[in-house]
């Protein structure tokens, strides 16, 4: 980095060590706080001399957005600093690396795992959507994993993110060609819905990973890691081929294999709709049966199912009533709904004692 020749730059209060990755503007290093806590962090270093007016604005927006938000599936910005050479974003360290590397090493990502990741990404996007923030550079390299043992997904790199209210339209090309929505490229006029297209491309690549681990030839427009596993829908060997595919009117066809659930296929098809007015809406995406944020295994569903038992209790009470009235189908449906709140909680809970307690409650539901 600037000022230090080879190796990581120096920053007061931290020891910068290995390089974790780099992207459009930045190099990210693992670092330790010199304070007694020895906290491990990731420091995103941006060389001032590499910045032009637009990228300064992007960096300021990234800092402004990240410092104002806190979400379990969005990387946390802890602090930022600068010196004569660099600007430093001090962030929560994600030991699992990024999703593109995760797919690369796993080779196969079963639908079940893809679904959990998609739910976590959707919950981050829901949080941003409620605040009128669009990410605009959604791709596996910008999605990090908290650890490899028990990976939790963390959305990162808000370098292109923008405040965009529902009717806001933008015209500037942002993001990475493979993940860019057709309306951004073709009309140069787009809104928040471009993020939904990118989610579709990410999911398509993940689904494809099971089908075709090694393509016959590396493609020019593919980052090498993904080229090995799955191909985004517009995988191309040249930019002109890519442009042709983006501009075409052809419906995106999903390969017949691997065997994915009908819900998963339906979601993919609705995300990868070229016309944004026919693309799935944000609300329908969050509620889609394959995403189903309402029943997502998370601290929230735990809270819903265990701490605030009102929902389950209400459902069970209604079920018992229907049962007594002899309306067995209605009773069964209510019992099943109550269970929907327990099963994800069970999946998420790691503490053995608490797991047992939830299990006992589930068993008690007749
Ligand atoms: P750029 O804006 O230059 O694309 P990113 O924020 O995307 O920079 O970071 C580049 C790469 O560095 C990521 O793709 C990821 O591999 C790695 N990285 C970024 N932030 C972290 C972090 N907090 N923990 C671990 N690795 C990270
Ligand atoms: Mg990036």
C-alpha cells in the first residue's frame, strides 16, 4: 500500500497482518488491536491516490451507511481512520472469507445450505429495504462468512450502495457486469429492483454449482473461482457476448438438472425476470415460500417461538378449540403452523439445555 512499499501499511493502534482480499478500490487486511483486548478485526485500506471524485463519494457513502446500521447479517463497521496515504475502514473480521471462496472449496452447495444463506441475505436486504438503501453490487465476493465451522452470512462492500426511495431512478452504471440487471445496461434507468436481479444471479450460480462443476473452458467474464463451479446465467467468453446476452429478450431458462425443489425454481425464475415491472417484488421475495423470512431460523424466530410464546400459544389454543369442535382439518393446520415456529428455532439453538427445553415444548404440542 501507499507509503509502505511491500506489505501491509502501518496504522496507529493496530498490527496489520495477512491480506484477506482485494476488490475494486481496496485491499483488506487482518489486524489485531494493540490494546489488551487484542481484538481481531479486518481493515479495509483505500489508497487516497487511487481515488477520483466519484470514488471518494462512494467511500463516504459506504462509511455513512455502514456506521448507521447494525444487523446480524451485515458486516459491522467499528471505526474509520485516515492518514496521509490511506483511508482505513475498521470492520468486524469474517473468518470464513467470502462466499465465492466458500463455494470454490465446497464444490457442492446443497439446496438446504443455499436456502439458509439466501434467508440470511434476504434478512439483510429486508433491513436495508426498510431504510431505502440499495446495495447495487451484490455478488458472492461481497458476501462474507463469519466462520467456516458455523457460517453466518454477512453482507459487505457498500462501496456502490445508495439511498434510494421506491420511486427513485438512477442512471449511472454500478456493480459488476455479470450481476448487473438488464435494465441498468439497456435503459440506463433503474431503481432498487436491480438488487433482486443480482440475488437471482447469485442463486443461479449456487444452484448450478451442483450441476456442472467444471466447465469445458474458462470464460473471460467469469471470476476464476466461480468458473470452476457454476455459471451465472450470462456467463460469457467476451464482453460482446455478455452484452448480447444481456440485451437479448430471451427468457432465462433454468437447466433441468440438478433436481431443485419447485419452490427454488419458481423463485429463480421470478428473480431472473428481465422486465423489472414483472420481476418479483421485494415483499413477495421476503415472503416467498423458499425464503419465508417469517420462519427463518434465527435469533428472531427463537424469540418468537420461545420468549414471546404468544404466537405459538395462540395457535395451539385455537387448534385445541377447533379440535374440540370436531373441525379436525382446521385443527391440524393450526398445529402445523405452531410447529413452524419451533422447528427453525430448534435448528438454530446450539445450547444443549435450551435445545432440550424447546424439544420438550415441541413434543408437548399435540
Ligand atoms: P472492494 O470495495 O475493493 O471490492 P471489499 O470490501 O469487497 O473491497 O473487500 C475485498 C475482499 O476482501 C472481499 O471480497 C473479501 O474477500 C475480503 N474481505 C473484505 N472485508 C472482509 C472482512 N470484514 N473479513 C474478512 N474478509 C474480508
Ligand atoms: Mg468488493
